[in-house]
C-alpha cells in the first residue's frame, strides 16, 4: 500500500527537490507533480508508485548513520583503575565523561558530575582520587549497533551523555552530544 498522496509534497520539500527535479527522476511530467500536489488529479498507480520509489530511494540515501559521526577511539577506564586516572584522561582529552570497562565489557560510566558529587558529599579529595572507579561509577552508557540511524542516537542522547557503538558485541566507538552538534556546522 502506498503512502498518502499528501506525503509527496512533504517528502519532496524535505529532500530539497523542486517539482521539476522530482518529475525527471520519476520519469513523469512536472505538471503531473504540480497537479498531484494540489490534488487536481487522480493519477495512475504506476506513476504514483514511481514517484514514491524515487522519494524512498533518496530518503535512504540521505539518511545519516551512526558510523559517520562516531569516535572510533574509545577513551575509557577499567573499573579497577583509580579515580585519578579517570580525571587525568578526561583532562587530557577534553571529555566530561568516560565509559567504564571490566576487561572488554562496558559496565558503567564516570563523569565530572559523578566526581563532583563525591566532593559535594564532603568526601576528602585525596581519598576519592585513590578509590577504584568501580566504587563511584554510574550506570553504563547504552549500546547500539553500528548501523543505527541517527534519530535513535539523538533520542538516546536526550537521556544519556554518550552512546556506545558496538559491532558483533564488541565496542567499536562512542557518540556524544558534542559529536551531533558538530554535524550542524
């Protein structure tokens, strides 16, 4: 079943196409597209299918996947590492959060907020810096496959500061809010 004819104009504009460009790609006349969008015609199934096929093909071609924005070098700490190592890595790389691993498995996360929470709770800084990361870590960042669409990543980043990207169960990258914002440049 084909989508509603009202979708033609929406999808065409979203893709930045003129009526003439869409008509050429679909093998129909520009006037057919204009009449279809203004609902002055009831076109044949074949022509409408050709138009929707072109729109769908262009939509999937322009869809951005997570592989295009991820950092494939994942800077992380082990849960047995001291908090001071996490602070050093975050400072050296300019990150505000890091994933925490136990071997090769993501088991938690640590952030500036987590560490500042320890200080706010009145804990001694020298003691906190010696603690294993596992003692103060928070929940792990969510993981998605490398072919995940960008809207999914964007939704997860509304809740989490980062998303881990995996391939065959192995973490191969990370995406943060800052990575998505860079796409707007």
